[in-house]
């Protein structure tokens, strides 16, 4: 094989490499609030912004250089202004945060997790708190409009709601604000996420109406407070029920654990079908590759629809969102 040493011609490599660096910069700028401030002000001086926020000026300018390389901002010395693409990247910044902050260690260890001999026990690591923070934002534009349409269609008063895989607890906070007489229960396997959720609930003045429990939604046992729940939700975590046999068992078990649920709403990304690798939308590739590395089965929307009846749930309606990763929301009630 002949290897070209003309580095100036390595444009594909440069584009991919620089985009990788820019991905980290997008996540960082979102986390420290730089994207919000630039959106509000319309222009920033990198040095002034750094000094006002306790940041290192050269490192902050380096972050903006990475954003400039990807066309997110214009940079003239230390003067930073948005480009025409800025709003698109501002809206999707949490998707980058999910990838490079929440799932960084998983992708860093790709050579190791590819080897069958290493795929035993806890063979990968992710950051649950970072993922919860990203998913809180992702939910607002990928799921919330369709979720509230489903909630507005309820024909009963909401007394108690439980959210499985609740992460940051933001969905429960929103529900309790909408229904001031309701109580909420958040269940998540990640104690780190629930610590953040409890703080946010207290800050929202909902500590007396909202409780959080560390638990595996596949292995929940009945509790008195679960018997009061009439609305059950599970968003961006439903793929953890799978593969199929496990999903049927877990969904059937939830009928016993929450015996008085009148509506069950499941919202999640689903496996893409017949989409060329070069035409995948933002987030789809990272979401699917990440879960394949972890060994998680990702169901298609059709896979999901096939398990509800065997598990004792009736599918009332399917909301097909299909924004960044074939998202759907299933409205279920008991058979």
C-alpha cells in the first residue's frame, strides 16, 4: 500500500479530527454556560468572559478556537460571535454532552470492550450524573411536547405518579407543578443521579411531595406507596428492559408492583432500520454504537409494540417523534 505523506491533502482526517475536538468544546461551553451567555449577549470577549467566571483565559480561548474550527462561532482575536449554525449547535449541545461527558470512558475503552475476553462483569464505565444532566435537556425538545399531549388526554385526576429511571427528576418536577395535588416517586439505579435530583426537588420547593428511591426497575418489589400510583412513566431508559423475554417479564411485573396504574407512558429512542451509515441523524450513531459496545439490546419500535399485550398492557397510541434517534412514546393501560 502506498502511503501519501502530503499532510495538506489529508482533509478527511483533519475534518474528523477537528470535529472530535470541537465536540468536547461544545459540551464544555454548554456546561459552563458560555453558549447561553453568547446567545443572550450576541458577542463575547473571551478574556473578559474567562476572568468574569474564574476561568483560565488561554484555555478558554482554546475552547472558542475549537468551536470556531467547526463553524459554531466566529472568532476575531478574542471577540466571539455566533454563526448561522450557532442555534443548531446550541439546541443540540446536550447530545454532545451525553457523548463526551457522560459516555467518554466507554468510548475511550473501545479497544478493550471489543474483546470478548473483557466483556464480563462491570466491563465499562459511564458518568450517570453527566448523563442525567444531558438527558434532562434532551427530553425538553425530543419528548416533552408529545408527552404533554398524552398527559392532557388523561380522563382522570392524577393523584400519584412514579417515574422509572427518573435521572434528574425533572419530569416529576414538571408533573407536580402541573398537578398541585399529586405526589411523585422517582426510581433510579444510579444513586449519584438521585442525589442531584433530590437537591433540585428541594430547590423547587417540592421536597414534601417528591421522594426518590434507589432501585432497579427490573427487580422492583411492591411497596405501599407504589399502590397509590395511577400514572407510571419511563423515559429514555426503557431499552434497559430488553431483550424480549426479559422485557415481557419486567413489564408484566410492573402490573403487580403498581397495581392501580391507569396509564403507563414509555418514551425512548429505538433502533434505526434500513438507514445508510452515512445518513444517520445526530445522536443516532453515538446512541446505537454506545449501547452496542455495552452489550445492550436496542429494540425497534415494532419490537416494542410486540411485547405489550403478552405483558398485560394495551397499546392505546404510539407517538412517533423521530427527531434524533427514532424516538417514540407509547401510551398504555392495563388489559
